[in-house]
C-alpha cells in the first residue's frame, strides 16, 4: 500500500477549503455542491437554465450552418475503420455527444460517446465523428453502451444490425450537433 509519511506542504495537492474536512458546507446546498449567491437552489433548475442558455446560443448561430451539408464517403458512412495515425479525434466533439440523451433509451445525464464496433483493433480505429450517445451502466442497471458493445442492444441481426444502427445513430448525432450550431471550430466538417 502506498502511504505518505509526511503531510503535504501548504499549497500542494488538493486545494484547502477550510481547516477541517467538510468546512464551509451548508445544509441548504443541493447534494453538497457549492452554489453561488443568487444561483438556483436545485440541481434540476440549474440544469434547465443551462440547457435554455445553450439552446438560445444554438438558435442564434443556427443560420451559420450551411443548408447543403452532405455526407462524404468515409468511416462514418461505411463503418470502415482506419489506421490510428489517420483517424480524426476530437475531445470537444466527444463531450458534446456525451451531453445528449441516450440514443436508445432517452435517459439524460448518463450518456457516453459510443463508437462504431466495426473493424477496430490491431492499429485500427473509427473516427470520433462516427460516435453517438449511449448511457453508461449505473448501480443495478446495465447501460445501453455495454449492451451495444456486446451486440445485445438489438434483439436480432447481430453484428451487422448493430453496425447499421451505429452508422445511422452517428449520422443523426452529427446532424443534431450541426443544426444546433455547436460543431467544434477546429473539427473538419463532413462536406
């Protein structure tokens, strides 16, 4: 077991929020999270306000999205994996996808960026732009992402049906992000 024999020096490690553990916590805070004065009291209200701001921002920039965006043949439309050196990765895009509700069950707040499960491995990978949101596992609940990765999300069709589903889900997710005007600036478009 790894243990420190001397305490951390002040200013090192975690930031101190008081002289003792839990100092500064208030009973009126939602789930113990810090709230600024004048901020909404409940987590749900804060999330609703945040979503409203994002929608307002997306609507304001929606006119900037070209109306004639079309899909170029590639890993996103064919499901073909490419060499890891040639794949396009984008953390901002993965985070945007993870903010969307699960594509299969519709639950919000538990989504992960799911890739196509086709041809990966041995130095091959799929483009991040092929991803779509699926929920993660939670205590007592198997998430849709796990079922998709194990080809159990769809009742019939096996790998081929899951591949087709993933291609369509990825296409729909890209369209959704484009229409909302949230496409990351540095990420190349499909057109």
